[in-house]
């Protein structure tokens, strides 16, 4: 895989708890603020690395945290 190529992982949903879990490492995928070269964003990450991006990019961590609060409340 090229360094710039995004890696897509399989996710399963634990229907009992309605949680997404990474099929590779078994870690529960929770929304959180993450950082990339493009800026801060809301997404999921596990032991395998970044898993999803659920927002656009923000210039500041605070703006990404504020967005996370809005979508999870």
C-alpha cells in the first residue's frame, strides 16, 4: 500500500450494544478528535490506526472538540 493511500478496514456492529468494532483488532470504535497533516477532524481510530473520518477538517483542536460535542449530545 502506498504511503498516501488510505487503508479501509472492516468494521462489525455489536448489535447488542450498537457499537462498531474493528474486525482486525477487536477494539471498540468511538468518535474522537484526531489530527492529520490536513488538520483536526472527528473520526474513529484503533490499534490499527485511523479508521474513519466523520467530519471535515478544522484548523483548531477546539473547533473539532466543539463539533464532537454537538454531534454526540
